[in-house]
């Protein structure tokens, strides 16, 4: 006997927006009421990448799933959104769906499809409950949501140089002799890379972290280059200057696999160590030593994160860094090269995923970073349907997002697993199932395994999958598009209907039987060893990236740059309602301020500060620490406003400014002033 008779273990893929897409071992227990519940969660020991552990946050997923405030029945708001206390009544699914469908019908008929907006992100990475759920809205012709809040600047920058996002296999990292973690707090945000880095270290590798503040990853690294935020292109060009000057480039690789090296050589000419030091705030020796390490150590593995992209010039900054691996020829070495994402390896047939084939060129588009604008009354939006995201907390300019959601003339429907601050502003809260309660298919952006989860637990109360809700609405709205009514099995067989070699031998039956299947990649996967999948077939080095200072430059009025990167114990705003994880993060959000800035602004450790930006202000408790640098303050985590002293999200101070490439978010671009109190 290995388990009590009323418990069993199941293996499922983690659905959260995290590169690791872990294979989880979940213990479920049958209760007195006959229903099974998750009681314990860890990693699958047999999975080569998950290696038997789950992160510090997702081990608490059972508490989130069984949370006493989880919505279990459809809820309808009673009274006005401006009432001091929100009041809800339980309604049946038919009452909710009939009323929502009737109101959508009226809007579609009288004001057209542009009066209805779907709003979503990657609360679940599932291809069914995430991506395919959009099919209804595409069938109705409502505006296309550009999914730009996270990765689009990076994706656009990578595409210019390399085409689709292919990457070093994470299991090859132990071959690397220099590991550069550049703008990624990987110990917190990509924690299953750590065993691979540790293995490389045992083999003699050195680890360098490039980040404006001393995060967990910087503390773990052998060296921390604490550069000024937004100056990565300057550092990358400074490294290139040294590569060219000392003959550390791989000329054979450059000749065979790249185009435009002369442009880059010309552009790098002015970036002497001294000039690079001036712009980045590093010392000239730090620049020189770093460039020498990159230039003379093979293989060098550079892991970039999205952190450096969340600035006005974030696309260019990331592109500059990723081109270093082409000059050094690291792409020819096992464990060498650069990684943004592995997602390009999942070459599924996506032609009908989410009704992609229904998109029309004339369909209006909304950049999701500009939700605050889209919700302003003069835009005339009549209904907003939110799923898999919590915009009242995570979207830029969230004060205006909340004001928009609170309009009594806007129908807000929120499909949710938790009573988030977005759900609290809804007219209808529709209770959603979790990854243990619905079937789905998962790719990854950090490794190369495809995952399938069956529906494992009975949904509590009347929770339903997103696609069930949208199918019910589709019936009521007279939508006949077949894709809207697909089951997971229909979707899976369509996704796998491709001759692509990465998916050879992977059938729906095999994926469902094995649960987690490695893509059919060669044992030695060197995706850019001889070129790239750009139009020219080469790694495209030109036009050379140009360093540019931000328009929102620091000045006497706004002398401090505010970074708001992820917290160790949250996954974006997911888990922000668990008390123990809030406690682990310090009970309330803290602003990390360098002693110099604290003195200049009159702030004291443990007291409150008001943070004012051009779009709003919040109040936060101060932690004075040299983990920050002068002129740069840090607030980790998109905490629920309910955990902050003023009830507001940190995004009250971030702006809708878009990146230079890809229309991305600029969460680390905020200039602020700090006032005591
Ligand atoms: N624990 C935890 N894990 C997560 C998440 C979470 O919220 N919590 N979120 C998940 C999601 S959705 C994502 S997208 C990823 C994001 O994971 P990351 O890519 O690690 O996170 P970022 O916010 O992009 O910031 C990473 C680092 O970039 C630094 N940074 C900011 N500006 C600059 C700059 O100009 N240059 C350089 N070099 N560094 C800079 C920040 O200080 C921060 O330390 O993590 C995923 N994993
Ligand atoms: N200031 C600042 N803001 C940021 C960031 C930052 O670094 N700084 N990071 C940005 C980034 S990288 C990202 S990716 C975004 C992420 O922001 P979001 O995509 O909003 O991610 P979460 O905050 O985790 O919220 C996801 C929500 O989806 C719900 N959900 C999960 N699964 C399902 C499901 O199957 N059905 C339904 N209906 N709901 C489900 C969860 O309950 C949760 O409330 O935030 C961005 N905001
Ligand atoms: S959040 Fe990331 S690290 Fe944590 S269990 Fe899920 S996939 Fe793994
Ligand atoms: Mo993200």
C-alpha cells in the first residue's frame, strides 16, 4: 500500500504563465461528501526538466483552488457599481447566459461588433481554455485584441534577427562555460533553470547577472552587473566593440550564417568601454572584463528575460543583446547561444486555433496595453468580456482601467476562479474551472515538452470551462461556426494535423496516453548553427541597433525610475489572495529605495512614501537598501490592491506607453518622484 484508500496521485501540467510548464504530481483526496479535492502538490520526479519540485508558489495551488472566496455559482450584481459595498445575487446559468446574450445581441445589432470587446491574457496557457476560447468573438467579428502585455516587444525583436523563436535546449545548459542571465530574475521566474545552471557551475561555468537591482538571481550569480535601466543596447554594443577590436568574433560563422555584420561593426565602433561605462553606469573595467569573458569563453549561454523589453526602447535593447551570440558563433556550440523563448519549436497547426481563419483585415484592433483608453466613455464600448486575466491589477494605468470597468453603462462580464478586483467590478461573475477540472493542451516557452491534461476533478459548485460558457452564448446568439463548438479532442487532432518534423510520431492518442511528450528534436538541437528562418535564411544583423535614451528621461521633477518586476511568491496577480504567500512577500508591498535617494527625498526605512508619476500616485512602505541603485527604485510584484495601504494596484502609476517594436508594455519605464508620508 503506497497511498491511503481515499487518496490518489495524478500527473498534470501546470497551466500558469511561466516558462517552466512543470509536470506536477498532485495528491487528491476524497472527502466525506464523496468529492475529490487536491490536497498536496509537488513536481513529477520522473520528468527530466521538472525534476521533482514545484515552485514556492504553486505548491499552494490547492489552497487557491479550495479558497473559501472562490466563486462557485454565477453571480449578478445588485445595485450600482458606485455603491460603497458590492452586493451580489446568485443566479442560474440560464438566467445569466440569457440576459448576457440578449444584451450582446442588442449591442451587435444597434452599435455593431466594435461595441463589444473580449479581453484576456494567459491566466491559463491552455490552448483550449486560453487560445481557442477566442473563436466565438472572431466569429462575431468583435475587435481583435492584440496580446501585447508581456512578450510582443521581445517576439518582434527576436523575429528581426532570427525569425521564429527557437532556443538552446535547456537540458544542454550544463555544457555552457559562461552563463549570462540578462534582464531575467530566473531564480524566481524560471526556477527550473536553476538545476541546469547549478550543473553547469559544477562543470566550471561562471554565472553573470545583468540587472539594475540586486534580485535573488544577482545574489546567486558570481558577478552582478548593475547597469542603469534601459541601457542594455549600449552594453551590448560595448561588448561588440571589444569582440571586433580583439578578434573574438567567429568569422567563419559570420560568413556562413549571418547578413549585415559590417553594419554592426561600424555601429559598435563608437562604443568604447569608456563611452559604454558613461551610459550604463558600469565601470569601464566591468565592461572590458565582461566583454572578454563573452569573447573568450565557449560556449556562452545568454538567457534574456522580458525585463529589459519593458522600456520605450525595449525591443531594440533586447535585439542588440541577442545578436551577440551570432558574433561569437555560440550557436554552433552545444549549450551556447541565446534564449528568449522555446515556443517556436511547437510547430502545431494553428490555422484554426481560436478561429484564426475568421480574422478579417478590416477588423478593428485594440492593443491590450491601451485598455484604459478603450474603456473611456467617449470610445462607446458597450460590453467587455474578461477571461484569464485581472486587468484591474495588471494593466497599465490601472486607475483609469478601474474607472472604466466601474461605468454603469458598460456591461462587464468576468469569467473567474477568484474574486479578483476585476471580478468585483463586474456585472456578472461567471465561475470558472481550474486546470484540474478541465481538459487542455499545453506548450511551453522554456522547454520542449507538449502536455495534455484530462479533466481530473469534478468541478465544484457550478464552475464551468470558458469554452462551455462561450458555446452556450454562441447557441443563444445564433453562431454556427463549427470551430466554436469544438471539443478538446477536435482541437487536438487539428493542432497535430501537420507534417512538421518536430511533431512526427506525436498523435493525439500518444499524447493523451503519455501526458507529457518531448518534441521530436534531434539529440543535438542547434537551431541557428547554419542560419535562421528569416526571409534571407541568415541571422539578420542589420540594421544595426541604435541606443536611444528614453523620451521619459529623468529630470528634476521626476528624478527616479521605478521598476515593478515579478515577486517570488506570486505569479503576476495569481496567489495574491493567499495570506501565507502575502506574508512570505512581506505582508504588504515594499518600495526598495537606495540610501542616497532616501536621503534626498527624506524617506525613512519602514515609513510610508507617496510615489507620484505622470499618470497617478500610490502609497507604499519603504525599504531602504543598497539592492537598489541611486535613481532606480523597485517594487516587486503586482500585489492585489487590497493588500496595499491605499487599495490601489502599482499599475496606478504605470503608463500606456508602448515599446519601439511590437507595441509592448513598458512597466519598467515609469519615472516618479518620491515624497514622505
Ligand atoms: N515568481 C514569479 N514567476 C513568474 C512570474 C511572476 O509574477 N512571479 N511571472 C511570469 C511571467 S508572466 C513572465 S512574463 C516572466 C517574467 O520574468 P522576467 O523576465 O524575469 O521578469 P521581468 O519583469 O521581465 O523582469 C526581470 C528582471 O529585469 C530587470 N530589468 C528591468 N529593467 C531592466 C533593464 O532595462 N535592463 C535589464 N538588464 N534588466 C532590467 C528587473 O529588475 C528584473 O529583475 O516570469 C514568469 N514567472
Ligand atoms: N507593474 C507590472 N504590471 C505587470 C507586470 C509587471 O511586471 N509589472 N507583468 C505583466 C505581465 S508579464 C503579464 S503576463 C501580465 C499578467 O497578467 P494576467 O494575465 O492578468 O495574470 P494574473 O494576474 O496571473 O491573472 C490571471 C487570472 O486568470 C484567471 N484564470 C486562470 N485560469 C483561468 C481559466 O481557466 N479560466 C478563467 N476564466 N480564468 C482563469 C486567474 O484566476 C487569474 O485571476 O501582467 C502584466 N502586468
Ligand atoms: S508556476 Fe512555473 S515553476 Fe511554478 S509549478 Fe507552475 S510551471 Fe512550475
Ligand atoms: Mo508575462
